[in-house]
C-alpha cells in the first residue's frame, strides 16, 4: 500500500512540476526547469550543450528491482536521495544479475571481485564512453556514484556498464487523422500527435523504441537499427526486405531534432550504474513518409502501435517527458 501511495505521489509531483516548470529537491520545489531542454540539431552533427535531468528519480527507487521477484531496494525517502544529505542508516543491498556477471560482450569486468579494473572514469575508455551528460560524477571506493543520488541498491543490477550506460531513443510521430484525412484536434484546439510505441517484453510497459549505443557506434546508427529491429522486425527480414526497409527509413531518420540528452529515471538504475539517453524527434508533417512503414514488433518488443500523445499516457522510465518535449516542439496538443 505504501509503495502504491509513493508511486502516485511521484507522478502527481512530477506532473505539477512539469506544468509549472519547477524541479524538485527533496520535498521542496525549486528553479524553473523541467529537466528536459531542447536542442535542434541534425543527426550526425555534434554541438556542445548542457542538458540535465534536474529532478529526483522515482522509478529508480521502485521497491522490487526489475526482472526479479525478491530483490528489494533499501527505502530512500525524497529528502534523502541526494548524496550530500546525511543518511547514516543507509545500507543498500548489492545486486548484479548472473547474466551480467557471466561477462557478455556488453558488460564491464566485475571490479568488485577483483576480476578487472577501470581507471578511466569520466572520460573515453578505449571505445567505451564513461562520460556522463550530467557532468562529472564522483567515484568513491573505486565505484562511480549515481549523479542524481541514492537508489536503494548498489553495484550494477542488470546493467552492463559501471557508471553511465548510454542509449538512443527515436521519437517517430505523425498527426492523427480521420478517415477523411482531416487532422484531429484536441480539446485545447491544437493538432493531436501520434507516436510509434512498442510494448516491452520484460515488463509489458509501453515505450519509445530504442536501445543501447554500442562502443564506437554513432547515435544515428543506433537509432536506425533499433527502430528497424523493434518497430519493423528487421531481424526476421530477408536481405531484399531489409534493403527496402533501409531505403524507406534512411532519409526520414537522418534528420531530426534532439529533444533530450541526459539521465533517465529508469527502474534498472542503481547507486553505481545508471541509464542515460539521447532522444531525437522525427515528425512526418504530411503523413506521406511514416505511412509507408510496415509496423511489426520484433526483438525486445512484444507489440507495436501508433499511440496518441497526451498528458494521461503512462510510459516506461522518463519517456513521457521526452514525448512532452516533442509535442512542445511542433505545438501539438498535450
């Protein structure tokens, strides 16, 4: 019961903060930023920018760690999230999945057991980026600290990298239309936007299709690959079908606006490993481009559909905030 109340409180608090443009610090509202800052930029270009999460994580403090039934987090109240707030009784359990400990290609060595070491924190380590979009993070006793604060569990959980785990999320949208091809308008008089949403296999939550950026890979390449795999099931296509799909999405997914870059309030986060992402918005204004996409769930997605964007949607991690910023960008109904 207490967990349910806490989650409801987090959603209400974030919704109010989003409307008023506030961020939270403990139980106080401060500043005028919703933690999602816009930067228009073409895919493949780079431009220095400072975009920060700007709030407290809620989903990263869920009671039961995802993909487990009995791994519980140490309870962390809002006013004890920040590392600079004394919390002497804080005693989080250690947890890393057996899959990660087995040493798959995407995982760092288990430095806690002495099987390897990492010395290049906050910088590029070979092909692996250990740089956080949130700025320089602290390293205590050889382990990086989550830049937002305590999560109630330490070590890596089901994340492969110590510190930031970088992902890329494509937001693909169109206007909702009637059978007569008229654009639908919301109660606020603005045009209604729809986006490509996938249902995750691990928790059945709806989300933006996306995935991890492999070491040495470009965000642009990851966006195209993940959209193809999750929303168009490219993994099961023939070579001819893959070429046809590539031709359809190559141009459309080559020009987008970066709407967010930074920390993600992800339930997989721990004190020593966390998700960060770069989210780009691709909008089909006249409906002639994405209408050609044959949506078919694949890879980690169990379903895919066009979903209406509005303030009542409930999405995985911080994805709702990304959609809200995309809606602002084109003045869509929210």
